[in-house]
């Protein structure tokens, strides 16, 4: 294949990745909006299902860390501006960054299923938000709330991981 043919093929692959990233970012935003409209009916503050993480874990598997990270950040900043404000954005950013790093590192090992990776991501997300709350409020005692958030992160991570696995299995596995 000539170098011009390879360049065209490379350009087409980048274009496909960009288009898929835009679609996934839009879906993540829609899921964030749904969660803002219909919060979980639990009397425990800070607990959400994390529907947008469904998109992020699929992006890690489909597009890799760089694209998943960008999709996650776009979703967090946009959702923060639209729904939760600056402090909500700070908490989400801390949780989102820690979560995606943990999920990607576990994915790279090849030792964990999508469900296990999602569960670890849910726990890491809650931990990142709790650490941010401790720093903002200068109160380490907030870490006592981690036991509740640990359990909630595990449950939501498992649910999101199961759904992500089902969806991922049904996606066409075209090269992107």
C-alpha cells in the first residue's frame, strides 16, 4: 500500500474515533441529564447510579484511555455547567479522574471482567469525591462516610458493569 493510501486510512480511522467519541459524549450527557431529573429515592446524600459511567467504561474498551478521558471530562464540565455548578463539577471531576485511572489500569492488567472494573470505578469515584469534600471542608472526619459510599459504589458499579457488558457484547466490533 502506498504512503498516500496509508495516510487516507489513518485519517479515516481518526475520523471514525472522533465521530464515535462525539456520540458517546452526547450519550453520557443525556445520561447525566436523566440522573439530574430523576435522582435515586434513597435518603443518603451523594449516592447516584452513575449512568454516565456506562459510556465511559465502554469507551475505555472501545477507544482506549485518551478518548475515554476526554469524553469523561467533556461530560463532567458540561453537566457541571448545566446541572450542578462549580462545586458539583469539582466533586465530579475528582471522582471521574480517579475512577477512569483505576478502571483503565485494571483493564490493562487483563485480570478483571468489565463488571469488576466497573465496580472498582464506582468505589474510586466515591473515594475521589469524598477526598475532595475533606479537602474543601478541611475535615478528615468526613472519611467516616466512606463505608456507606464504598457499599453504594460497589452496588452501582456492579449494576453499571453488567449493563455495560451486555451492551458491549451487542456492539458491532468494527475497527475504530
